[in-house]
C-alpha cells in the first residue's frame, strides 16, 4: 500500500504554555537560553502512488539582545529533505515556520525496513551575521533531535513522543546545559489516516534486532597509534523476505585499550553515520543490560571461561560497536529464517579490520580505470568469523539469543562445512561496488542492495581460483582447490591465538515458534481426561439451621435422660414388669418439678432459643415484626408444627433402639500400607502388593497419589492398560498432578499418540517449571521424535534446574523420600557422579546435555527401584 505522511506548521504560539491544536502538536523546548523556543512536527498519511512524509516546524527564540536568523533542516537517510525559511526572530518574541517537506516511501524507494532502523533527523541551525566583505553567510548548528518511526510498524496510525533536542558541541544550548543542566525537549506527533500494515500483515510480520556489542581480547598488533586509518567491520546476512536477503555491515567499531570494564547499562547506537550532536546517536530507552554468563547462549559459559572473560573484559583490548540494527521481516522472511535455522543452526558473523578509504585512493583510481582489475577478488585483512548458534530461536516462545562467541580464522572450507554456505558475506558485499568503482553513502550499517562504504574500496587481491570455487558453489571443487593450495589465514589466526570473542545479541519482537499458553494446555488436558465433577456443596443456611436445631434437641434429650437416671435409676429392676400409667405420671411430675426447681428447664429453653431464631430467619425467611395478630397466629402454628416434626426426627435418631455399628480402628495407616506394598514388590510377591495397594485405595479413593502408586505397580507388572487407567484416574481427581501427567505422557508415547504425549509433558513443565524429571522426560520424548532442537531445549532447562538445585539448600532437593529407606551404595555413587558432572561441564553443550541426561536417567532408575518417587 502506498501512502503519504506530511508535517505542517502552526500559526502563532505562546512563549511558555504547551499548545495543542488538532491535528498539530507543538514540540516545546524548556530552555529559555537556547536560540530557539519551539519546534513543531506533525505527520499525515495520504493515499497516493507512494508514501510521502512531510514535516513542518515552528518557532524560535534567541539569547542575544538583537534579532538573529535561524532555520530548521529535515534529513532522512543522509538526504536533506528541505530547509525552512530563514526567519528573523525578534527578542523575547515567537516566530512561526510555515514549512513543509516530503519524501517518497515505496518498494522502489524507502521501504518499511528503512522506517525500522532509520530515524528522522531535525537540525536547528542559526545564521550568523555577515562580516564586512563576507560573500557567503556562515551558520552554526544549535542542536539535533531524532524521531523514531518504529511505532508506525506496530500498527499505530498516530503516536506522540517527547524527544530530547541534543545540543551541538560548542553551541549556546550546550553551554546552557552545562550551566543549568536543562535539556530541551520536543513533543512530536506523527499520524497517518490508516495503518501502514493490515492486521494480517502485522500478525505475520516480525521485527529482528541485531546488536553487535563488543569484541574482546582482540589481537595485540591492533594499536591506537594507527589512528583513524583503520576501520573495524562486522557483517552478517539475514532474510527480510522470501526472495531478498539483507547484508548488515557494522563499520563503526572503535578500538579501546584495556584497563576498565564497559559500563552497564550503556545505550545502544543508531545504525547511521555520526551526527553533529554526539548524544543524538543513542537510541532512547534502548540499553545494553548486563547478563549473567550462566544465562547466555554463547560459547564461553563454563567456569574456566567465566574467569577468562572477567580478565579479558577488564584488562585486554577490545573493539566496541554497541550498535543495533532493526530489520522488518515479513511473513515470507520469517518462514525463510525459520527454515534456514532448521537446516543449519550456525549463522556466520564475519569480522575484519581494514584501512580507511583515504589510505589508498590511488588503488581506487586504478580499479575504476581497469575493468579486469575490478573483477578481481578483494583481500580481507584480519578476516575472522564467529558461528552464532540460532537454534534457541526455534524454542517455543524464545525471542532472543545473546552470548559471547569465539572468533575463528575465516576459511572457505570451514564456512561450507559448518553453515552450508560457499560465499563470504564481506567478500560478496565488497565485490560489486569495487567492480563498479563507486562508493556507498557513509553509514555504519549497509545492505546487500546499497554499495558498501569506502573502507572497502581499496581492498583488492588476486584469488581467482577461490573465486571459481565460490561461483560454482560445489563442495567437490572447493575441496579440490583447498587440497591443491591450502588456505593460510595468518592474520585471522591471531584471533585464535588471542582467544578473541565477540558479544552479539539477536532478538525478535515475536517468537518464531509460538508457545502454547497454560490455558490452552489445561483445556487440552481436560479434553483428554475430563476432570472430576465438583464436590457437593455444603448445606445452605436453612439446612444448617435445621441441623443445629436437631443437634440442640439431641443435647437436651441427653441431659433430661441423665437427670431421670439420677432420680430413678436406683429403682430400676432388671426383668421387672413395665410401669403402670399412674407410676409413669408420678415420675413425670417429679422430673418436671425437679427441672423447674433447679432452673434446668429455663436453661434448656435458652439453649434451644438461638437455633429456633435461626430457623425463623433462615428457614421461614421472617426478619420483621408482625403487624397483624391473625398473621402472627398463623405463623406460630406453622412454626410449632415444624419444630415438633423436627424434634421427633431428632429424637428418633437419638433414641433409636438399633445399636450403632462400631467401626474398628484400622491397624495400619496408608503410609504403612505403601511401605508393605513396596516391600512385597522387592520380594516379587505381586499379589500381596496388589492387596496392599487395594487396601490403600479403599481407605481413600480421592487421593491421587494412591492411584499413582497403583499405576506404578501395574507398570512394574507390564499391565500398561490398567496402569494408564490408574494414572488417568489420578489426573481425573487432580488435573495438576505432575507425576501422573508425566506417566500419562509416557504411556501415550508408547501407544503412538504423540500429540497427546507432547501435551501431557508440556502441561507438566508448565505447572512446575523447576521439575527436573519433567524436563528430562520431555527431552527424551523429543529425542525419540528426532526433534533435536527441542530436545536440546528441554535438556538445557533440566540442566539449569539441576544447577540451581545444587546451589540451593538440602530442603530444595528434587526428590521426596516417602519412607525410611536409604539409597544403596550404587545409588550414592551415581548421585555423587551426577553432582560432580555439574562441577566439570563438557565443552560442547550437546555433550553436556546428553551426559547429564544419562546420569539422571540412571539415578532415577536406581531410586525408583528403592521405592523412592520424584516429587513434584
């Protein structure tokens, strides 16, 4: 879609108060001593054949006692879009700029990728008064501001930002900043009538940010005494679309001597040529944060490497770029990047040191005159390469890879073997511009379409045989040439001798492989194993009131019986005839008299009174007094009948002639039954063990651990169908039971239901991310599926959790002992061996993961044979 963006000026602005007039936004400067006061920038988007960006600026104010001239210059991608009119600013007054400029943005011109990493530069310039006999006027830069257009790629059609107007060195604004510490700011609003990207494009596209930080422990022959005659370049190639790949050239490296560490955090730089205001080269709000070495993905993460890095990053020479290059990647580019990483996980990042363009202008002139020389291959001094492992970007939910990567001497054979590429990125980026004899516009980052910078114009040599091997792209030809003339990269070998390494970060705005959210996993598990219906609700208020009334009736009846026994218990004769009616009436009168005289009758009424009030309020729903006597009598009749009925029900329960069943106390509890069952298993008495497990379930069928134990028993007896049923019942009772989820995953994998198995394993790791057993089984599952990247992800997470468990106190152990048994000597040896492996990591990450996995698996088998189970 082609469209346009324009900026217009405002008419009259007040001196101090911020003014907003739709659709314009005033960018106000807060420093009175500056030679300007207010700047306006407003963007509009119009539907045309191409995207047009236009800007308009307004208002200035000086610090001098006499009027002075000033204007504003707008630049994009090193091209001046226009200058505003030169306005004479009176003292203590404001002046408006009625100025508009534009540039086209389309597929053939500036693309969406240009908007991702190229900002708009606004420069405020003062016109100095002419002196006598002066023909040309002189100007002085007051400051520069940077406007980032990235929000337009996030789907926004309008955004406002407050940007700092950075003073130029020696300008009055810099003096004011040093004196008062006041930084002028600009409030800029950019808007478009409709988003640059549709909803589908926005969801399918991605933003890739490549940050080249610092190369440490560079060769000792690099010296600051060489001055600016050398340039330090890093380069890599990334796909932007399905057809187009971009070569990123970072040519703004700065050589520094050792003695102190790089500050953390430190801001990242724009990938553009140096600005007149030095502070404007930093990207606002984007810094390099310090990260623990254990959490990095690079080559140097072991304990020995950490000690070396601590010494190198403090005392040795380094080359600093600290530059971030953002790339807009569409849906085809994201798919291409994913496919390329899956085919070959290593991504080459080439590094070189080269002389500046001014060091060999004569060679450039000769190259432009002779076409045959222009086609010769260019020599790359100090040509090295770092192989960045981008496989972690294919982990579900992963968005960033950062680490320290070792610099190796560059050889074509190594590049082809490790990355399946037969072309050097630096060599390819310099060959075409050198053949054409034209320089590239100065920039710290170049592309595959743009010509490279002047630092590559003089780098020529004769390597015709290697060029033929590159053009053919065949491995056998390359190997034959290599065998005939062995490559010798003496300068590149200095990287290996110095143990040089480079810190690189590659980040994505959205992961290449989305991670399923916990809600989706929980829903999927519920579809596979529906949860148990919720337990019946507790009695409501009315039911509780009736139950309380019956309990009080039973209590009063018990006290009345006790009083009767005290009065007439001695007169009871076993086997005597029943009492006649007269005797019963006499004893009744005596009992009532005793209750009234002792006050117990009044106490009984008070005891029942509260429960009756609750019945009236909660059962009968009467909370207000009656105004009609007839209604009161009707209600009392209903209440009396209800109370009598409930009293009879309570007395029937209390005075039942049936003798209550006496429940004998169990001789063994569940823990003892589990212990005896495991002992029977060790003695291979499976029928006896089954009886113990069944008895355990009879005690409490709602305990998921009992069903898990019963399922483990069936696993040992190879009855996998019943085992799976037991594990599913455990998940049926408790959906977050991690051991049962893991066993359901194992049995699903054994049955060939791989999607279900992956769901169970992923759900278990989501419920308890610190469970080492869950991550290890997840890795073994992916290993069986030959998904090596995800297997490495799971094993790496298990290794990280194991290292954390070693550091933690004994209370943080991953296993829970359910009885008093202790591991055998073999189990202790495996545990000691496993923990020793953590202290002595293997050089290669894959070997480390595999060795830890094997040891963990042996350890689990030994502990399971002893009756120990991995805790959740």
